């Protein structure tokens, strides 16, 4: 294993151990050793699959994502309200549109974060990604101008890539 | 100070069940609203938007309510894991469905949708 992979490896280790401890609830020696074995098997399989890298173990960026998530929740709550109103209005006033959104995200992780954020926000779904352009289907044409996604783009880029672009 | 904390803990024990139940009820209501939207919206892509209410706010409120009523921290950690996995997988599945429809050539309705139901006939 190359030295550069050690943080990702440790991140995955901590995440798997934490997940196992959180799921099990039985802390007897037998079950703990079984847990250790399953964590070891997972790590070996991940290493064999060659996925212990920036994407397979994004825990080094956990602070960035933790800062991004509350803002995303706020956006989701706001968008939810819009779509709930659209669902319940007697006179339906939706105006669906397909919009092309250009993203400044460079790494795949940042693009996935941005695309998933768009899809998670009710009223907008990422239909297709090609290079740095995303095809977004939106429930309201007027709310899906490319500028509306600029802040989400900027924030998800910072969450996944840090301030200075790809790490 | 200790007294105050004890009062706070007792108060929390009293209100957490009504509060959790109310949150669960609100989440269930949002799921119903998502379903209503799913039935009312005109085409595949717009229906996907209605389904995402159920995925996000509905699921969040339900899990939050359940976490408040949880008997111990073990349950809370499991609900937290469910929350994380829902938020990681639901956009992926929505995107997969939308992308498959787009690739297959399904054209979305564009522009203002007029859905005045004619008398005795679905739009």
C-alpha cells in the first residue's frame, strides 16, 4: 500500500468500527472479536477492489461535509414547502422545465455531491451529467434559472474539494 | 444546577413521547402529501419530484420522531445510520430512474401545465 493511502485507510477503519459498534449493542468478547474479523474482511476486500481512495473513503473531508449539510437541510426544507404547496393546490400551476446547469466542480466527488444535492432538493432532479454540464429537470421554470444553483455549486465544491480546488 | 438538570431530564421524559408522536404524525402527513402529488402530477418527471417529498422531509420527520421516542442510544444510532443511508441512496435512485427515462427517449412536459379536470374525466 502506498503511503498516500494511509489516511483513507484509517478513515475507513474508524467508520467501519464505529458502524459495527453502533449496530451491534452486544459487547461480549466473542461478538467483539467477530466484529473485528468482519471489519478486517471488509478492509481486505476494499483493498483488493482498490477502492480505498479519495472517493471510496471520503472521511478526510468529513468536516467540509458536516458544514455543508445544515445548509443543504435548510434548502431542502424550503424546497419541500414549495413542492408541498404545488401538490395541494387546487389549480395546478407547475411549469416543468429542463435546464442546463454548468458546474464549477472539478473532481468527481464534488460533481456527485452537487448532483445529489440537486436531486435531494424536491422540485429539481438531475437527469444527466456530461462533463461539467448537468441536465436538470425542475418543477418550476422560474425557480430553476442557472443562477439559482450557483450557491449550491460553490458550497458543494468547497465541501468536497476544500477551498483550493481538488485536494 | 443539579436540581435544574434533574428537572430538565424529567420534563424531557414527559414531553418526548407527545413530541415524537407529533413529529411522526407530521412525517406521515408529508408522505401522504407526496403520494397525492404523485397521483396528481401529469408526467413521469414531475411525479418524481412529488416522490422526493416522501424521501426527504417525510423520512426525516419520521426518523426524528422515532429517535425521540427511542428507549436507548442504540436505537438512536441505528436510526441515524438509516438517515444517512436514505440521504445517500434516494438521490441516486431518483437520478437512475430519471436518467433511464431520459435515455429511453421519454420527453418531459415543458412549460405551464394546464390540468383543469374536465367534468367526470381525469386529466
